[in-house]
C-alpha cells in the first residue's frame, strides 16, 4: 500500500492557478540586458571530435552567447573525426584580431594540429594573461 512520504505527497501537486506573476522593475531589466554579451571562440582543426565542438557551440548559442567558429587553416570546410564537415564562419587569422571571454579547442585526432600551431599557443597564452 502506498503511503505519503513528504509534504508534497500529502498535499498533492501545487495548484498552478494560484501562482502570482512576478514583475521585474524596468530599471533592473535594463541593467540585465545592457550587460555586454560574452564572446567565445571555437577553433576547428581537421579531425576534430564533432561532439566536443558542436555541443558547446549549440548550448552557448542557446544561452545567447556570441560564438565565433574559426578554421585553423584557410580551408572553407573542416572535416571532423567521423567525416562530418563544418563550415566555419572565419579563419583563425581573422579571429585573432579580437579578444574572447572563452576559447574552446575541441579534442580528437585533430588536437595534434592545434598543438603544432604557434598561433594557438599565442592565443592560449594571451587568454591566460587576461
């Protein structure tokens, strides 16, 4: 026989019709929306692990964070570990003109290309110094 173990079980689910709307003062809303948007750079190298690239890009963009996807090389398309091709928005050379709050370097077999590139090392050291 079932027995209620908690207050929620004893009272049942809350009545959603009794919930009052919460109002946010306009001046607080303006402060919240005027904050600068966070920026993220994701660098893709040939052989990148697709899930380690696509999942962070998707989740960050859903959170309204500005994500820039850059190719390590000048190629218009970067092939991942399992053959999925992504078209980056820019190249690393162009992306280095800006500062970012976060750098995403997806792993996989392509990480050897990231480690061998002196621009990536410079980018990481510059990010660490910020």
